[in-house]
C-alpha cells in the first residue's frame, strides 16, 4: 500500500465513497503499541436460564407480546415492547423552538425482538431457516410500524451483542426503534448517493459491488490525475451468495467491519422477497462464522439501513441500496477519534479481509 514504510506500517486517510465527509485513518503501527487485550466476553452457552426474562417459559416477565413466530405452539421469535424505551408513544410528537434551540418530543416505538428461545445461541449457530424467519419478522414489523403512523419517519433494526456494544441482557435479542426523524447517518447516505446518481446516473452502491466483482480498480492522484497504483478490489469480498455479497469496506471504520448488500439493485428492505432473504440468511450465517473464527467472542453491533419512507424519499429508489452493517467492537474510541470525527483502524482492511476470507467453514 502507498502508506507502507519500513517500521511504520500503513498510514493512510481513506475517504468513505458513500459519505465523502466521513474519513478513516488506517494506522497499522498503532496496533503495535502496548495495550490491554481485546475485550472479549465469556459466553453463557446455557439453553435456558430460570431468571432470564427472554427464555421460553418466562413470558410473564416481559411486557405483553406484540407478535410471535410461529403464531401457534412454542414460539421461536417474539416481539415485546422495550421495558426501558428511548422513545415512547405517550409523547405527542410536537416540536418547539426557542431562540436557536429546537425540541422534538421523544415520540416513537422501541421494541425488543427475542431472536431465539435458546439463551446462549449466537447468530452463526442458528439455522439458515431460522435466520430467514428472523429477518422476515423484522420486515413484517417494520411494514406494520410505517403503515400504522405517518409521523414515524424511520424504522431502525439493530442488534447489540455484549456489554461494550450496549447489550444489557445476554439472551440473544435485537431491537426495533421507530422514530419521528431520519437518523443523520442514514440521511447522509441518502443525500450523497442521490447526488452521485444525479451526476453519473448510477447507484454508487451498485458501482462499488461491480467494482469489487471485477477484481481491479485504479487509484489516481487527486491533483495530477496520474495513475498512482492499481489495487485488487476483489480482495474485499468476504462471502458471496446467489443474491448477496459480504464486503470489507475499503474505508472501514472498525477493524473487522463487514457490509452485506443485495447483488441486484434494491433500495427498500421491505421489498426483499423470499428467495432474497433465504440467500441473505445463508450469507449472514457464513459471514458471522468467519468473524467468530477470527475474532471469536468479540462484542459487536449490527444495523439495517434501508430507504426511509415518506414523500421526501420517493425519488431515491434508483440511488439508494439497502444493506446490513456489522461492526465488531475490538477497541474503544480515543480522544482523537471523538474530537476529530476521524475513525482510526489499526488493522488494514486488506489484512482483515484476507484473514476472514481464508477461514474454512462448513
């Protein structure tokens, strides 16, 4: 790589092609400095815990369920209101302004999806069929929330695994938050991808996928336009199915970050069909198995970014591309990162991708 220097490793500032205002500093020499071992958690692998409110048989310890799958017999997936919601439907969703200050009531929904009845199971241990039904459940609930209340501008599905990632209960679960605003990071993706499409008549996500699958790209000097080097873009592909691909971002914010995207253009997760979600489940399970082999026990977040609903986004279907972002938490943000807004990665995306891709899984 261009930033490679003897004894100094790689030092490069990489620009996120989706959101060009977001940058990542790849500084591999930082990984050599003295530090505590990466924080990993000891998994509780028990199938059932008597005191766990999310275990089967303890349904009376959660708020009344919103839905379950299957609807009859023993449940495999349950949705319940979050007992400690960040947003609530008891707020009127009004906005106020005083001087330069503006306030919007904390109106919305906050729900917990109990992913599986098995207390200690993790994603790659779930069957592909179960993962298919889990994401079908996400899809159905998102659609219900959008349809029920036009004041809800965005529905976010996410998962926290481990205390450092924000999980307060070890039983496998995800969350759904419906809110009266579109989150800034999603809005930035929508805005920049729309601008790219207006300029080049191409979805930037599709272009990045095509680039990765052609295996080579050229990097030019910004000022002179001269060729700086050619890179093997195909090295960033971690896993590929018939309909989905898992890619290590060139400008990864987190050392082991991976994005999973549909191979064909698809803006809205709600439009994904049965065959789509079946292949997505397979790619997700295999991707998480690779991560577990390389950084097993690591804490992580994942979140689903899909096209927002509403009149303001009706013309964004050709430019936006839904995707799942998986962000393992192997380090704590430093003062430099918090103060500058510049992410720092101490593992080069190329090395991380190679390690993940070389894993042998069933």
